[in-house]
């Protein structure tokens, strides 16, 4: 899998339990944060239910509830701020790296833009059996959700 030049991963490729990168050509260049805002502005139908189900099951294993995406991003988010349940690990015009870490897994979602090409790269490291089990349904769901979000963005 070819990754964008500026894509960041949660760990070296050999240590990852999951890696997915999908991209779309946009009609004009935008920043990584603008891309995030556009993608999150209109959540996919059913995504709220998916997050509710995830929270209901995962909370029984000590995983914090995440509630889903609000679509809100402050006027000038900085490293250390949160975008919904994600912690901003890096932000500049070309790269927005967001992380979530817990005892079961570490996740990074990296939004990159190169000219008018937008890519979303997700990487995951699992720490235990629950983390590995969690990724069984999440991995294919994540690929489908990102594909649908990018397809929807391209149509707009």
C-alpha cells in the first residue's frame, strides 16, 4: 500500500495490526483541517447508531465511551486539543494527525492533503486480546465508512 508522503502512523508499519489509506481528488486544494471539517460536517446516516453500539459493547470491557463525531472543530485547534474523542498530535496545512490511546489499542487517523489530493490514513496497534477482537468488526467497518465519506465528499 502506497502512503502519502506526509502520512503519519501510530507505530512502524511492522508493528501495526491495521493499516488503511484511502484518497480522493478534490476540485481545489484545501488544508488538512478544512478537509476534516468538510468530511465531518455531514455525518453518514447510521454512524451515530454504530457509535452507540460500539460504546454499549466496549464499555463492558472498560473502554471509554466516545459518543461519535459532533462535527465541531474550534476556530484554531492546536496540538493537545481534542476534536471530538481524538487528541490532536500534529497539525499544519498538509497534515492533521489525531490519536486515541487506551489499554487495548492505540489509533491514529492522519488526514493529509497534497495539492488537491486528500488522503485518510488509519493505523492501529493492539495491546491485548480485546484490542485484537475489537478490530475484527471495526477494520472492515472502518474501510467502508471512510470509503463512503470520501465518495460523499467527492460528490459535493
